[in-house]
C-alpha cells in the first residue's frame, strides 16, 4: 500500500511538472511571436537589474563587508578631541586634519589605558626613493610595531615591526608593499637585508606584505620606523600622528570610551595644558568609508527607483497583452480551464522575461563594475573587496525572481477576474473590467512619474549645487598656475642655508624660462593633500586664546604669484630673515575671529618651538582669505616667512603667460640640471581644482543620477504614451460615433491630452511629497542650496509637464484621425 501511494504521488508530481513545462514552452512561444516587445522588456529589465547588481556590489564590498583583518570589529581609531569644538561625534576628516596626536601623548595612551591593546601610531607622507637609475616619489608611512600587531596580517616574506624596533637607537627598518617589491626589486626573495634609501635615510628591508594589504590605504608603498628625534620629542601640543588600537577582550566600544575618558582626566592632572582635550574612539571601518557612505547609499536608492519604474512599465505592457488575449482566456475558462492554470501561464511569461533580463543584467554588472569603480572620484576604499562574485549573482537571480513576480502578478490577477460573460460578449468595451484595467494602468503611470520626478529633482539639485560650488571665489587666481612638489634629500637638511639656498637657486632658474612671469613657494598648497593645523596661542584684547589654525611657511613671492591680495600692512620681504624679528601675515578670517573691529597689526601669535616652548611672532600684514577646498569655508590662517622657518619640503608655484603644460619639460630639465636625484611632481592647479574630490564627486553623482533620471523619465513617458494609445484603441468605436455625430477634432484631442496631463499632475504631486521626504538624505551632499529648492522643483515640474504633453499629443492626435465610416462599418 505504501509503495503504491508513493508511486501515485510521484506520478502526480511528474504530471504537474510536465504541465508546468508546457506552460513555459507556451510562454516562450508567445514571447518569440512578439520580438519587439520581448527585446524592449528584456533590455529595460536588464538595465534595471544590472545597475542594481553593480551598485549593490559596491555597497556590499565597501559598506557591508568586514575589514580584511582578523576580528576586525575590535579595531578602533583613537583621536584627541576637543568636545567643546567637535562634540562627541565629530567629522572624521576634521579629526584627522585638526586633532592629530603628538608622539608623547600617544605613549601615555598606550601606557595608561586598560581597554586598548596593540596601540600603534602612524602617519603617511611623500618620500623620495633613491638608489636606482632615476629617483622616484613614493608614498610612505611611518609606523610603530603596534600598527602591525593590531592588524595581525603576516608578511609574505620576512617579518613586520616588533617592539624592539620602536626603541630609541634601534636600527632603521622598512617593510615593503607587494607592489613596490615587484616593481623595484623584481619580486626577488633576496630583498631581505638590502638597503632602501628614502629621503636620504637608509632603511634595512625586513619584510614584504601580501598583495592586497594596504594601510591606511592601498597607495602606501613602504612602512618605515620613526626617527629617534620624533620618538624623543617632548612636544605635547602639536601633533601629526593617527592612532590605531584593538579593544581588549571583554571591552565594548562604550566601555572602552569610559576607560579612555578616565585616561584623559589623569593626563590633564599631570599636564594642565591638555585639560581641554578628550579622547575619542571610533570604529575603524566607520572612518574608512565615511567619505563615500552617503554617496553610495544615494546611488543605491536611485537605481532601486529605476528598477521599480521599469517593473511598473513592463507590468503596464503585460496588462495590455492580457487585455488583447481576453477572448482567448474567456473561451478557455468557459471550456473548464482552471484559473490557477491561467495564472501560472501569465507568471511563466513574466518570469521568462525577468530571467532573461536578469541574465542581461548580470552581464552588464560583470562588464561594467571595473570601469565604474575606476570612474568613482577619488577612488573607492577597499576597492579590492568589490567583486561580482557568486553571492552577487545569486542576489541578481533572486532580484530577477522578485521582479518577475512584481511584473506578472497584477496582469494575471486582472485577467482571471474578468467575467466570462464580458470577454465572450462585446469584448468588454466600456465594461467595469475595462474601467478597472484603465485605472490600474493609470496608477502605474502615476507611480512612474512620481519616482522619475524624485530622480530628476535629485539630479537638478546636484547640478545647481555644483554650479554654486564652482562659482565660489577661491581667494587666488588659479589660471595659468603650474605647481610642483619637491622634497629635498637628507643632505640638504643638514643646515638651513643648504635648503634655503637650493630653493632660491631653483626659483631664480625657473624665472629664466620663457613664458614664466613669477615664481613663489610654500610648504602647503590649496587643493593638494592635507594641511598643517597646529595649535597656537593668540593675543586678543580679552587675553590669550588657544586654538587650532592653518599654518603655512612661504617665501616673499608667494602672495604675488598666487594672486592673493594684501589688504593691510605688508607681505614678506628680504629683511624677514634669521636673526630679525619673527613676523607673520594672517588671513582676514583670523582677524574676524580674534580681532573683530580692531587693528591686528602688531598683535602676537605664539606657536610651539622645537623644544616645546612657545615662540611668539608679530603680525605685520593681513591677506585675503584662501579656500583650501571648495566645500570648506576659509580657515583662519597664519603665514610665516620661509627664511625664518626653513622647510625641506616646498611647493614651487609658477605664474605663466602661456599654457602651463608647454613649459613642463623645461621645468623638469631645469631641476635635473640642478640635482638629477630629486624627483618632481608637477600639477596644473586649475586642473587640480576641477578634478578635486569636492568637484569630481558631485560631478560624478550628477552624471550617474542624470543617466538614471533620464532613463526613468523616458520609461514614465513611454508609460503615458502606452496608456493613452491603448485607451484610444479601446475606445475607437466610441470616438468614431462621436465624430460621426459631429464632435470636433479639438474636443477629442483635448480629452486625451487632459487625461495624460491629469496622470502627470497626480504623479508630480506624489513626487513632490516623496522628494520632500527624501530631502534629509540629500542635504549633506549639497552645497549652499536647500534640498527643497523651489527653483529646482518648479523647473522639474515644468520639464516633466512639457514632456508629458508631448507624450500625450501623439495618441490624442491619432484619435482625431479615426475614420467614423470605417469604425461604423466594422460594427
């Protein structure tokens, strides 16, 4: 009996499977008979699914995957913060630039904290690699052994730093990145023990890291130990380090924060000058993706809207196809066909479309992911973790199934609910079922218009934001400025006269190049890298105030070459040299903050000297404000003369009368003639500004959102056209009778145009509500423009209205061309 029951069940399932396969074959034949419809649907769904798979791969790799380190959730970045200025949740960029940590303070944290293990300090810098045929600029990182202990990633060759490498007097050692090992040493295993010369200092190579290891980012070529003078520096006020640590077992982030708060209080008792400083712990992963998180979330939401619009459009088309087959369905139901079987046939057709669209989307994602990653402005953190792997393809398959259900369930439901009497009678013209279908199609179009409106508003807001951003006054004339970064080898750093003499000699030679109008120099440049922001003491009418300001060391021709105006007092001159009164020029922003409505000339500003004591300088001039990033307000700044504060790293700036790129070869030849072992990094400042992350990121978002919004708008307009065209087809008899009875063409034309505009109006009202609800998401990405900007909302409404008018006109015009005689003859 049991065997017989099993055989019957097996036979039943075989029959059902055979019936299902028959339904799939019928659905495939139906799609093949309509190649235009099928191709359009597959491409539309492929674009939607492909875009979603691509963006989700980025989101998954950057935001969702854990860091590629053991127990990565325990890794934290540790910052010195000023809670009165930054609050408890400050911007990571502000922390990195303004509140870096002194070496001495870092040592106290490691010693006094009971919650932090494997504390490590590091900072990145540009270095000159010599010893080969030509000098090379590489990106290096000075680090302590705690960095490698916290990351717990073993080298592929040799060893990483150990605690003995951090001791004063220890041998200077280096660990190579895999890329530098391959590029410079040909992947020779005998590299261990060889000498590596960076900035004139010889380091012994002790290890090579794995191919995809990159800390703090993938651009680092080598990690080296600190020099003894940095380890023994008593300076506690001015910092330059970033700190990484691992939480000890049993400590949550909240518990560790309480512990370091106590550490900060104990440090303040010993060192009163640090009372205002707190300690902030932040998950390492949060900081690494902070700059791209909002942009990726925005793009993910945008492509999701496009897929919904595509689904609504295909569902509308399938509704039309279901209506065309209503008589066939009615006959089959009259002959006894089960409604469930008819639903399966409809769903089979929609699933075939969605699976074909999913396959197309996977192909689009696989081919498009790499160029999309490389096009992302500023690069993507953890880019090596971003792949379209089997997991992503599985997600695409699930998305295809969900899409098939979304686009198929409504047409199937409408088809089986149509009364048999209606479909076997007059074709259901004017019937309740036809009215319901019309309302359903109109609702789908309204949703398409609303979602497309949101995307168009987003693109419009970013266009307006970028327009305002690029119109911002930088405070200097960037046109025809050529800049070059030069880091002097160690032999020039032995005396101030050597470094000053080199830069002076080089600038004089550059001035003799035809086309060069002037040459200046500074240790920091707008829109290039990070900036020095040490704490200073400012003399005000109310006493002395300690704060963090931007500091630049420059020569006497910097202001004139850059085109920065002197608004009070004077700039630097030949008298501002070693042994003379220490002077400074400050920015207008600094005057407004510390000396409002007062004369700043003669005021004093104190900074940290080499031995930790306060060194005072006298303000002799005021210059206009300079933006160091377009999306940042001008910072209070103090400028110091190079002759009084010699610096081994300089940006040389040339003002040219011709296109800067023309003289670049002459600049390189001039440097090679002066010292062939010094590499040079040449940048056109105007191009640098245009390609900076502040401009490139919104420009990239505009491009992607505009493409998505354009596709969404096109689909919405196709939906309007399709609904009206279908309505004209359904009502051709009614229109013919009206025309035969004397109705004017304008009346018929106006009826269908008004209907199209009515659907559009409802969609716009819904879209405005959605856009206002999404305003908080976009507000942090906009510059000096509100997410509810009425100009943008009005312009998009007008644009969508005009486009909808055009989409409505063609089917409305066709309605006026119906021949009443032909229609009545068919009746």
